[in-house]
C-alpha cells in the first residue's frame, strides 16, 4: 500500500461569498482512491462561521476526488459540509441541487489577476488604454506575460485533475481572464468550478498574485466579471419547442428576484444595461443578444428550439452550486407535456 496526501476542500460559512478552505491528511491505499474509499473527516466549524465554539464539530463528506499534478500520490477531495447527525449543514448549497443526470451546465468564470491591488498590466498610476484590443488579445501591450503564464499553468493543472476545462481567453478589460468548465449531471460542473478556483488561488500563491473575483472591481468604463451559466436538460435538448421555450422564459421572468438573490453579490454594479448586460431590474431574452438576461443561440432556434441556453446574469463571485440549484428549481415549475 502507498501513502497518499489528501487535500480536503470545502466552503466555509462566510456570507455573501463563501471562502474555500483546505486541510490535508495522510492515508494508505492500494491505488488512487475513489470517493467511496475516502473517510469523512471533522473540522472546527467555530473557525469558519459554521458552528459555535461550545458545539464546534462539523463533518466533511467527500463528494468528488481529483488527481493533483503536484504529486502522483496526492489527491484533491471536494467535500460537502454536514452536521454531526448526518444532515446537510445550512451552508451546504450543493445539497440543494436536484439530482438530474440529464442536466448539463457550462460555467464561464471571469476574474481579474492583481498584484498589490492593481490588475496585471495596469501602469503603477492611472489606467491603460481603453477597452478594445484586450479581448482575446496577444502582445505585450494587451496581455501581461505573468497573466498568460498563470492562466496556461492553471489550464494544465485542471486538465491533469480531470476537470472538464474547455478553454481560456483574455477578457475585455486588461488583466481580466476567463476559463470555461462544462459538466454532464446537475452537480459535476459546479464541483469542477470550485476545484478550478482552488487550483487558481493556490497557483497564484507562488507568484505573489491575487485573484479578484468581484463582479465590478474597477469603477468606470470597464467590463465587469460574470459567470455566464449555460444550461440544458434532456427535455430541452431532445424535445424543446417554441411553446415550451416561451413558457420557460416566462418562468425565469416570474422568478427573477429569486435568481438575482443567488447570482452573486453587488450585481447591481455589473447589471447596469451597459457592458453587455441587461439591467438588474429587467428580464429579457434574445437571439445572440449579449445585452439580454438570457442569450438564445442561433443554433437553438434553427433546431426547433432545442439545445442549450445561456443565463448571462450570474456574476463571477456567484456560487455555482446555488446557481445550478436555482436554475433547476425554475425549470421544474414548467410542464413538459410528457
């Protein structure tokens, strides 16, 4: 048997944005462990705003395991937080997601890389040239070499871990980047996003760089950061239809406030109706419309209203567990006619 270093990862109880936490233990296995092989573990919830000091024990329940590129005998273990009686902890948003193998999600995670509070590539004083050439840009005037190095390393770490990382690109503002994660099943993509965030934060420790997840870290004429959420269900992919689509959009509009409530804090700073967003107090959808709440791909309409849709309202600090949960709750209110 070989010794394995297991990095247990979980979300703490901070609000409105939970932080990632991690601690490691050493266990012996004959081969790389599966989730079923991993024991539950406890932690001090009074230090993470998840328990009182007089009754501080919380439980880590492994839900996904990933190989870590830093060592062949090292694993990343994504966990849910449970109460000692086995019930999900009130902060456990993953436990609220409806189990549905036919639900697919793709999250587009935007963020800024900063050093000493300044986005990479910005001058020490003032601002760089206005937005224009930075999106998918190349060349020193558009992209920081350090930013490029970090995002490339992060991509390979994610792929080694088995995260279904689908790509990266420099974003509209200087120092802003994006990675995309896709997963089949109602929880897979959200698990992968949280572990991808963990890997990026850990990697940036090596370079003295911070990740700014805030949806509008720069005031003024600069794009904010979103986490556009692409979604589909078996019915939406295989049956769909214009009538069902319109009923679905009516449900999204009816539950607009519930969606915004879990789509990330400070979204009023980002959803202004400018910079490829709809206003926070409005709901709209449109074909290929990046200024709408929900963008409808041309291919969706051409295929008799079948395929996937993109909710552009979630922001970069949003909890993908809460986002997936809310989207599926709203979809569940719409009759399929089957």
